[in-house]
RNA sequence: GCCGGAGUAGCUCAACCGGUAGAGCAGCCGCCUUGUAAGCGGCAGGCUAGGGGUUCGAGUCCCCUCUCCGGCUCCA
């Protein structure tokens, strides 16, 4: 047989040769370094026979495939140690993931495993790695595997095999053995356990079997593995740095917002946080106006009759807050759409009025399950940058495109690059199939005509319509949804919305629900992490602080402060009788972008010594010029020239 | 909501096997009048999340509740 190597050369091998044979034929060093092979885009075991005539690539520690391979190996080693330490443990699945691996177990009755047990488990894993146990693959008939796992009382493996047989008509399955542990596994694996050069267990968590909350909760152990100790340490270092930009930590340190046990999931905005809020809502307001939206403001509490009519009562009740003062049942709004519908219905509408675009920084309350609350990123008190567009069917595509463009305009300001998802009809929904067909088609057309890439998320739409969502990730890579553009043919129907057409007949408008930042709470949370608390000037809570050196400079310092304030800047004067070093340190810790030191020299020259956050001393500048420059930078809402590295 | 973990001064963290709750920073008072990341000294600060229990004695052990953290499910 013959295979082609990456450099184009041909390698002649005996029939039935394996990856290991090929590596050896090329060189002893490579044979030692080889972890697996890649052929036809697939990674395979070194021990697997090669495909005749196909290009061959030897996977070594340098290959992009290597990490995934050894992490998968590590997951098996984890299961090996765990089943030894906790006899009777039932194993389920253990895949590699983005930055590590996990394995889900059902521990024997009464046993709980926490992070305190990691040391023992890791010690067990190290034993197996030291023993350099080979990963041996055997292909056996599915029925035989079924029998084996039934005998071993491994119900999760049994279920997996049963499903493989039933859904995919699988006849043979592969088992992998390393030391005493045998697992049902598709592979591939590295040659032996010793190739896992560095690993660490990171956390333990509950996870539903097959992600189904109605099924058994298993114990998931997370870990990570690398090809060298240095890589592992670097990874842990990165995690450490990511934690430093956690918005909850920065929010507390910078005095931006807080939470109280007395109102879980509801942020309290502290003085330093308000400028961010106000600047952001200001930007939102300016742009809405420029794009033809009319701002409205609506109540938060409504008769439950409204929620019954909108369908929220049926589909969303569990997430709503209710109250019945004086025997009248009322509910806090979880969405703004029914409120905007009331305004639409207040007058007769003509086709000449459409599209009508209502925007509102709408305060909604959603009873999010207690376990999911997460700083500003998942709250119960949500201020959406909401808007509802009432338009004709012909106008839908154009309006959707305008929404997306609006979104990209906003994200551009912050240097965000969101990911798009198109979500289609969910199993539980209102409206007819014809409505859903039209709505899904319209959204797809808008995406297609703008040439935008998106992921398809079938069955994930809102209960009243399909949607396009815009996603971002936080400092440690967790994805969060920001904006959403949702199409709705149902709500206008339920509320009997109409407009008079050119034909003098009544027609039904289409509604577009649209939030671009998502919610101001979440967006600010993402911003804090994105900027690591070092906001661009227009968002900085305090834009400049004047630092007099001694008491005799207080008066001049006050004049400097006033001049900058007159230019519209948020500026403070540090009047404390502290050393300059101390005042500078405090301003640096607060991440104030500009520090203006004034002493005898500056006072005499009518200047300030400018120090920039993280940059240090810049030198003396004219006060009037500085005021002008800073005001201009604020007016442009200029993004920072480049994202600075955290060090 | 589910699984696991945690909750000690405003913040960050100590407190051995159950034996008088302690430090740094922040705060307050004084001194220092200060030149680019912490000047010096003193004082004050606690129902150890809340409630119940075991014990001569509980921050520490047990039970319940609340909140937070990491996941899962769900979600802007």
C-alpha cells in the first residue's frame, strides 16, 4: 500500500500497515512522538490499519488535534481512578471539551464527591499515567457489548448501545481498555496514558443525564490536560487573569453596582455606575431617534387579563410575578410588547403611518430560577433596549435588515463581533403553521440578502415567532445572548391589530420585536469585562481627577476642575491631605483615565502635569487645550485605539 | 428549579481536635504639606447570613431557611 505524506512524498508500506508502522518507517523520533494519525480528515488510532492511497499526517504533540486526543485520554483515566476509588460507580460519558474534559458519573448511594476529593482522585490518575497503560481498542458485536455492560450493571452504557442499535442500526461497537478500565468509546485515543503530560481536575458539578432535566442528575467532574506542565500553568494563569476582569468583582471594586439579599437578581446602581448607564441609554436614545423610532414609556403592572390575551399567561406564567391588591389580579410585565400594542391600538392606523416604530428602555421582571442568577448577566429585573415595529408584510424584510444594521452599528462602537443565530418554531407555540412558514422565510431572506453568516437553531424560537439572536462571550468564554430580532404574526392577531390599506380595507400588521443591546444590565456587564473596567473616555465614571500636591495648590486645582467641568467632563478634585503617591495610586486603582497633577510649577505656568492610566506621566499641558481634546474625544464616543493586554 | 460547594468587620482573608473571634486595607482622630502606584501614630469596627438543636462550652458538629459561587436545565 501507499500513502502520501504532507510534504508530498509517497510512502510505500506493507499491506495492512498501521499508523505506528508508518511513523516508524519515517523515523524513530517520529515514532516516539506519534499520538495518532489523520487520514481523510479523520483522526485514528496509531494501531488502526491505514487507508491505502490516502494522504497521511502523523499527529504529534505539535498538531492541533493533540490536545483533544489527550484530553479524551485523560477523561478515561479519570474514570479509571474514580471507578477504583468508588466501587459501584456507574459511568456515562466523558468527552473532551474546549479547554479540558469531563466525565459524568453516578456515584453509589450515599457517596458524595466534592473538590476536596480531587487530591485522592488525581493521585489515582497519576498512578495510571505513571504505569503507562496502553489504550487498546476492540471491536465487538453490539449485542455482545450490551450483554457485557448489563452484566457489569452499567445502565448508561446499556442505554447508549441500545440507542446506537435502534437509531443508527449499529452492529459493532468499539471498546477501549486502559489498565483495568474498559469503556464504550468511539475513539480515537493516544497510544498510552503516559502521553498525558499535565492534567488537573478543576471542578465538580451536577449534570442531567443526556441534558434532560427530567432524568437522573449525575456528578460531573471537570478537568483539563495539556502536553506540558508549562502549558497547564499558562492556562491556569489565563484563568486567573480572566477572573480579574469578572464584572462582579470589578463592579464591587469600582463601586458601579451592588446586590442585596433583599432583592435577589436585581442590581442597585451606585453613583459610579450611573454615568455608564446614562451614557449608554443616551447613545441608544440618539440612535433610535435618528432611525425613525418614537420613544414611549409604559407601566410595569397590568391586569392578568392582558397576559391571558397575549398568551403569556399560558406560556410564561411560571416566570412572572403576580399580585392581587384589592382582589384584582395583576402581573408585572415580563415583556413590553402588549404595552406597545395598547399604544398602537389607541388610534386608527393607516398604511401611510407604517412602519410605526416604538422604542422603550422597558423595565420587565422575570422570575429566573434561583440557580441561574449571575451578576448583571442574568438578572430578574431587566431593562431592555426594546422596540416594536408595526409594519406591513411587504416591509418586513427591509425592517429586519435595518434592525440588523442598527445592531452592527452599535456593536462596532464597542469593537464587538457578535455571532448570529436563526431560531425557528418551538414545539410549544401560538399561531398557525402558515404564519410560521412566512415568518421564518422572511428572516432567512433578510439574512441571505445581507450576506450574513448564521447558525440555525431549530425549535428555539420565541413562542410567538422565529428570531435572529446576537451572541457574545464573557471574559471566561461563556456565551451570552445580547440582541434579538423576532418576527411576530401572532400577537397582532390575538389583539386584533389593524391598519387601513390603500384599498380602504382593514389589514393586519406584522410586529417585529427587537432588542439590540439585549438589556442594559447585561450589556454593561459584558462591557465591564470587555474593557476590564478600563472604559473608553465617554463611558468612564470619572474622566479626570485633579491631584494637588500640597494645600497651597488647592485653589488653583479647584479652578482646573471647574474649567474641565465647564467643558462637560466628569472631573473630581482630590482634596485629601495625602501624599501625591497615595493620590495617584488611588486614582490608578479606580482606573481613572486622566490624572492631573498640579504643584508650584503647574500653577505658575497655568498648566497641569498629565498622567494617563497605565501609561504614566505624559508631561505638562495647557488646561484649556486638554479640556478641548478630552471633550472632543467624549463627543466622538471614540473607542480605545486598541484593546490593551491585561498584565 | 436540580447537583456540589461557600457564607467570619465595608473589602480581602486568619482562627489547631469544639475552649476568650484576629490581621491588612478602607473608616475616624491626630501629626506630616507631600512631585507620579501605599508617610507615621492612635482609635473604633463582629448577634461569625438567619433560625433551631447537640454540648459544661459551638465560627467550628447536626437540621431547616436565605443568599452567593461552579455547573446542569432554562434564558435578554
